C-alpha cells in the first residue's frame, strides 16, 4: 500500500555535511537496483529536487510544514510516493533547525515525525574521531520521537580514520550504515543562491549524479539501508494522498470551447517551480504549455494567462533583454488584462529594467543585484483582489534573493507581510500579480482555480 511505502529521511547535524550528495546518491543507487524511488526535499528549496529528478526519473517534490502546514506533509508525501517501492527524503539544514522562532516547525525532525520515518544522520567526520560518538548520541537522544536509525560517515580521510570512527560509534548504539571518502568528482558548483540548477548544466549534472551513485553504492550498505526503510509503518494521519482536484475541477468544457492556455516560463533562467502548481492548473481546466524566455520569441499560441516563477534572471539578464520580441509580447499580454502571476525572478523580469538592461516593462520599477541576502519565511495576506487571490486571502511564503526592486510595492500591493517587519510588498495591476514571495499553491488550491477562471473570462 502507498500509505506504508518504505522511507528514509536523510539528515545531518548542520548544513554542509553532505546531505545532498548522500540523498541523491542513494536515490540513484536504489533506482539502479530497479526500485521505483520517490524523491522528496524538506523545505522550500527548488534546486536539490532537480538533482533528485535526475537521479530517479521522477519529479522531485518538496515537503514544507511552514508553507503548506503540518497537516499537508503526509498527504503530499503520499501523492508523490504513489506507486513507488521506496521514498528518500532529503532534509534541510541541521536535523532540528526549523522556521526561526517557531520551535521544531518545518525542521527535518518535524517532517520525520509527521511521516514516522527513520532518520539516517550524515556526519562530516573530516575533523574528528572519538568525538563523533558524543555528537551522534546527542542528536539521537535529543527528541525521543525522532528515530535515528543509522549513521553515514562522510569525508572520511583513510581506512585508519574510518576504524577510529567506527570504534567510537560502537558505544553510541547507532549503527554505521556507510563511510564515504572525500571525492571531488561528486561536488556540484555553487553561486550566490546555492547549487547551480540542473537545467543550466545538464550533461555535467548527469555525470555528477552518476558519481554520487557510484560513491554511495561503494561506501554504503544498501541492503541495510533498504531494510531500515522497510521498518517504517503506515504514514500517520490516514492513507489519503493529496489531490489537485480540490476544490472540484471545472466542469468538462464543450468541444467548441478550448481549455485556456496557461504559458509557464521554463528553461535555464526560470527553474523554480513546484510540481503541484502545474497539476493544480491542469486540474482547474487549463492547458499548461512551457516556454523558454531565452529562446522562444513568442508566447505559446492562444496564451490566455502567464505564470513566471523563480530562477536566475540576473544571470541571464543580457540574453533575456536581447529577446525583444518576447518582451514585447509579454507586455502586450499584460496590457490586455490577461492574468499574469509572477514570483521573485518573474517579478524582476516584469520590471522596466534589471541591472540597467531593459526587461518587459510591465511594472514601473527597476531591479538590481545587491550583496545582501534576503531570506526567510513570511506570513502574508492579500491586500486587495487580484487574478490570483481575493482580498484577505492568507498564505505563507518564502523569500530568497539578492536583488532589490524599487519601489518595493505598487499603488496596489500584492501582499501585506508580517515578518520580519510589517510592510506591503509586490504589485497588482490589471491582471498582473507580481511579488517576491514564493508560495506553495497546495496550501490554498483556490488560487490556481481563480487564476484559470480569470483566464477563461479575461
């Protein structure tokens, strides 16, 4: 049964310990054994799921107890794991690190408890030997509801070093399920917001994932890890997977009335998107068509609405600016009143200019790169009616950028934001809803249905 799918949560004492390498390598190694592996990521991160998708051949999905609420974590997990033999969930930050000031909320430990899944702790052992036992003991005993079922030692220097680590851990009561040597070939390049997405380095990413799988297969006890995954029982809270068909999908359209085309920006410049958004748009009756603003000079035929999510337009500003025909087509679509939903990178693309280069000019605002990182969860409420949300709609979002848009809000803002300080943010004009906030529509499915309904009537 899907509700009792074998599962593991891959966690670590802190960021930088090697969770992504181990989790992605395990996904690929299990897939190479012929298992259908369901890949998941704790938190709002868009980049790691791209590597997970490459490793498993299935869409990487996020489990975020802040954005979606704890009650949706298990249903979203079951939705992604439907028909799978095993699921691997990569954690976020350190095992017990969650939303600032919110206790365990949205931490890896919180998600592991919500899924009742055993945890495998990935420990960076590069600068320790006997102390590893105290570290593991502390993490394993901190919360009795979190079951640390094994340890994978990462960045082990030598056989002698591994022997010292294993000897120390004999007294900790947590089995060692793997030991990985330092290996440059499994590293992935980073820049200002984390790893470089798969879409920007496809062939190199394929090689990196293959190297991760080879290293994990050679250094880990896959049989023991699979056995540990099979100790997980039924997922708590019932066995009903989340479905995009809530609220009910729009009645079937007549043959004379085509489903409205919703164009979704993709390609290397716009890689940040949750799979559930497309599923919700489709369930609401839209025909979703992906296009690449770096290459396509026109919007898809009969476009009735546009979704431009997150990504790295600042990296591709010159190329996006050079595609003048598409910029004009987007400006004309927005001017017509058609629904346009833009998040973060999409907001920058709709501005008059980005780092001095002309963009779509939909918004009377400019955007530029800065050295300052803006990062964190946000509580938001829709200030007024828009194509995406009715006034008063409450959603939780996440900000993650090193850019500034001036002004930060239009005459009609998109959101009133509570944290870190009370402010208004974003732009609503005609059918456009543009904001820095990344949101997860599964938490409020009505926004997708409202958007598609506006596409039908605009």
